[in-house]
């Protein structure tokens, strides 16, 4: 055998011995490497293949992160959705019992009770408090139907007298209890909510005429509404809205409404024109 081959074999034997020593050290953790070899290159793909416990632990952690987190988020979302749905269903209730509860609420307020004690009245929960197919009337039947928003809303008309010869019920009173969730400025109902209430109260007058078979059962829509704000609507409070049809020309209906406080102060007023559509939407 040549001296070159002998030297090569010796070098291979030495290298194999060194590799076995390094492998034993890495497995037992008892080896102390020189400082210059003590830094492991930070790589996301680096895994010391000889330490099976470390590999198993990292694999288990990866499985937990990748499988448990989505389940936790999904579970949290489901819980939130369930809670939201339950709360939604509670505030969405508009049964006949709820109507009676709203009427009883206003009977317990002395200044409102005086208006409710008059003879020949038709007292009912505002029709917009009842949800309609296709998410109709959800603003007042759902979104604002809560203790801190609009907790109660009723309408009052005089019972129509057939012998009077009147073709329409032209006047109506509405009562609403407003909470602090309607505020713009602190303690003051938002002006947009005030306008919405007046607009809806006017629309309720047409609804009552349809119920009494005095008007075609087709929608009327607001063509314009001229709003005047007179005084802040302080919340929480109970307010009254008086609406009156002043003129009718074909499909056009002019109507006025005023919002009043418990003391009878005018808080806001509006003049509007509603147009009856030629057919249902």
C-alpha cells in the first residue's frame, strides 16, 4: 500500500472518530465546545436531527399553534355571535304583550295618562315597532328598540265616526320615551333622531287611516320635510308628537307635526309633503 493511501485512511479514521465524539456530545449534552463554535446559525429550517426529544417537542408545539388557534378563534366568534343573537332576539320582541306593556308604561306617567283617559280613543303600539318582511321597519322595531334608546312608542287617534262624513282621520298623537343612547350633545337628543321621530309620527297617521279602511293600502313616501329646531330635547324624557293632515291633492298629502315636552313647550316642528305611490313597492 502506498504512503498516500495510508495517510488518507488515517485521516478518514480520525474524522470518523471526531464525528462519533461530536454525536455523543450532542446526544448527552455533556460536551463543552469552544466559544467560537458555540453559536448556532439562526435559521427557521435548522433542526438538530440527533435530539429527537427536541424535535418531538417542536412538532407538538407547531401542531398546537396551527390547529388550536383557529378553533379558539372560531369558538370565540361563535360565542359572540350566539350572545349577539340572543340579545338581538330579546330587543326584537314585538308581540301583543309587548304592545300592552308599552301602553301600560305610558298609563303610569301622569301627564300622558290624562291624554289616554279621553273617550272614544284607539290606542296602539306604533306600527313601525313591528318588523316587516324584507327587513322593513327595522330602525324602530329593532335598532332603536331598547331601554336606552326608544323604550316605548304608541299612537292615539279618535275613533272615526261614519256619520261625520270625514274621509280621513286627520289628527293623531304619538308618545315616545327616549333614552340617552340617542344623544348627540351630552343629555340632548341628536337632531337627526328628532327629525326621524317627526317623520315617522307623520307616517303613522297614514298607517292608522289604512287600518280604518279610509285610505288605499299602498305606501306613501316623504317628498320633502322642512324641519325647525326650537329647543333641545333633553334625555331621558317622554315627549308627545301632534301630527295633522292639512291638505290633500290627488296623491299628494301635506302634513304638519310638532314635538312637545311634558310642560307643553314646543321642542321642534316640521312641515312635510308625502306622495302616495301608484302601487306597492
